[in-house]
């Protein structure tokens, strides 16, 4: 009896095979470890209060946030609509557009889902 391997996280093809400690997709050539797969599926992005977030949610900022590189500040209570969850740089896991400021990334620890 063979163990079923997870599909490729890049192209979602189910033809993955084991090569040493890695899993390999023959269709796109992507390589990943089984431990990576297990940790990614269990980790959901949550707000400051532990509520899971999803693409398209509306969130409210819970702390004044200085915008790096400018004198602008995102004030407490600012509503941010239609967020996108992303794997951003430095822990910034929300892509969004804020009225009056523009496109930016936020950390989920400074927002709450509304």
C-alpha cells in the first residue's frame, strides 16, 4: 500500500513524487518538503483577537500606524475594505488600499475583522 502524496502547491497537479526528503512536481518542477506542506495547511491568518481572516473581508485598524517613508498616519478606527491575504515582507500579511493613502501592506496583528 502506498501513501498518497499531496498535490503540488504551485500548479496543483497530483503527480508529485518523493526525491529524498523533498517532494517534486514533474509538471512544473517545483520542489517542497513534506514538513512545509503540513505547516502551511495548518496556519491561518488571524486578526488581533484570533478571528480568521479571508480575502475580501473588511477590517478596522486598532492602533495608529505610521506610514514608513512619509508623514502620513493610519488612524485608529480606519476601515479597510476588500483586503487580500498575502505573504508579504516582514510579517505584513494583508494587501489593501486605504482611502487617502493608497495601496499598502498591513500586519494582521493591528486589525480586527468587522
